[in-house]
């Protein structure tokens, strides 16, 4: 199975209650997709229901995002 890796910079993390009982806080994260020379190639937005997300990601920092088939 093939996987895709990309370097992303966290642009913004927004937390909100999606109104569903038991979900808790949901985070909407906006990433900037960076090329090898650091220029922005595009944006990626993800909605995640991971309570610890604000502890794992920091706006302005770069991360390697790996996507692969489940």
C-alpha cells in the first residue's frame, strides 16, 4: 500500500463543541502544505475529535503528515 508524506505548517487550530453528546471538544485544524523549499503549495483543513490535539500541535510549527490507506 502506498502512502503520502507531506510537510505541513499549522496555521490555525479552532476548538468548538459540535453539539453531539459524548463528543466533547472538536478541533478544526488548518494546515499549509509546504514544498521542500518552504513555499506554500496549498491548504488542508481537517476536523478532528481528539481532545489532546491542542497539546500535540502548535500553530506556526511544521510537522510531517503521513496519509496511508487504512
